[in-house]
C-alpha cells in the first residue's frame, strides 16, 4: 500500500528542513586568517628566537615541513597556496616569465602584478569566497591586487614594501574586528625573512635578528586579536612559500656561459633558468644546453622530471635548467656585483630539506598539540575551503592530511 500523498509531502518537507538546518552554514564559520612569512624555512622554529611562533606550534598544530611546488619561487607558490593548483596549471610559472600573447612579466612590476590576465588561469580562495557572499580582506598577497575574473577582495591594498609590519598587522585585525561587513577570510604577508635570506644567507646573524623581528610582529598580532575579542575565535594558519639554502661565495654561473646568446634568449634567471631557442638556432641551443653540466642540468620542457609536475603550460620556456642546491645563474654583468660573503637562495629541488616551508595553525578548528608529517603545499587550499565551509574549486590537493589535526 503506497504512502498517502499528504504524508509523502510532509515527509519530503521534513527531510528538506532537516537537511537545511543540519548543514553547516558559511556564516557560522569562524574567521580564517592566513599569514605568509616569505622564506621561513621549517626548521627556523627550532632556533630558540621565535617564542610566539613556537608557542602557536606547540599549543596548536605543527607540520614537520611543507613541500613547495616546482618551481620553488615566491609568486608561483603563493598562488598555489590559495588555489590548490600547481604552477603548471594555474599559469604563474615563475617570478619572471613570458606569455605568447601578453609578453614579459616581472614580479617587481606592480602594473603587471595587478593585471588580472596573468592570474585568470585559476580562482584564488578569496574570489571563490566573495562569489559566495563571504567577505575577504588581503594584505599584499601576490595576485590580490588584480581583479581576478572581475572580482576583488572586499578590502585589499596594493603592495607597499615600505609599510611597517606592525601597521600591516593592525590593519588586518581592524578588518577582522569590524562589525560590517564581517570579514571571514583575511591574508597577511611579510617579506622580511626572504630579503634577509637572500642578502645574508639563512645561517647569518642577520637572519637571527630578522626572525626575532618577525616573531615580535606575530606577538603583536596575537595581542591585537586579544584586545579586539578575537582570541580563540579565529582559525590562524601561518605558512611560508619556501625555505632557503646557503649559497657560498663564488657559487655562481654566468648565463652567457651556459649558451651563446645568439642561439637562445634567456627568459628567467636564478635557480630555475629558462631559455627560448632563437629561430634557426634550435639545434645549436639544445647541443649546448641539454643534459648534465657541472652545477646544473637542462631539459626540454616536455622532458622535465615527472615528479615536478611541470612543463606543459605555454608560459614555460622551451628549455628549462635547474641549478644544483647552493648555486645561482645570473647575467655576467651581475656576477661582478655579488658580495664577497655567503648569501641565500631558493628555487631548488622541492624535495630538498632546505626548501621545506613552514606550516603551523591554531584556533577553534584545530586539535591542540597535533603534529603532521611533511605534506605538499597544494593541500592548504582545500583546508582553507573546509575551514570557511565553502565548496573548493577543482584543485591538486587534499584536506585529508589534516584529519588528525582537526576537531
């Protein structure tokens, strides 16, 4: 005997209401604050000069390290953290790159950094949030000053290196504390450690001083959150984009010694070095570049090691050379300007321990004292989506690695 029509309607209505009331609502999710300390190597936490960061790590969640995506550079990895896509998929393939239609890109060019066409290959978490009515605010995160897919964060600032770290902290907490619109996702960026690492190396006294400075800014952040009634109510996630390796004096190769400039145009320098063979000179360029050399190795883009998951995007140069850890490749004119002391670089193999990035977290969503093994940085994006209770876009990561660390 079938169910009476009125009973059936009532059953369906009750089921629907139950589903609606039991489902987590985005508006109920605690705010998320994503902090990037550019160039913070995972083991810096163990140097005894970061009491505030160490307390967050010990009382909250700490990973043994986070594996960057290839290439291990600032812009590609910052965009990976907020999209969950590897650089070969989201299209920000280097700090310096060339697009077949847009031409050249340099991360130091603020006009290019604000051009959405460079970023439209993916949708960062703040754009997804805004589309779902979740207000966001960004402080200098790479890509956030562009109207990606026509959408900007509710609050954002164009990059200004002269803005003091404490001022950045105060502004972000002010955004989080405002009653309307309520900010559910905020990002904060510090570049000090990366600059110090490049200039003086990761093992320098200057690095110890910069670590203490950054830790003081984190202390100010915690104080500001407490003063505004936000302590314990914000899911705080602190990451870095990469680590840093020591580069001894003299560990440099001149770009012009790698290949004759008449045979190939140099697209990018540093540690992940790209070349575009000139028309009619392809064979000459390949003969000179491809294969193993004293301090680097070169491949056609289609033949790069598969574990790097890199080489299909049109912006990747035809030939890619990877420097050995502790070596740089720059123009000969710049070699003479190198300081006589050690310095630091990143951009090396993502599996190198020196490249491991920071991941610590604390807040209502996290299990106090949890410790996680090394994981890939593509996993941060689905974690952010879960914390915000919004559906993630297609991505290369998985939030399952965080299951032991989530309440």
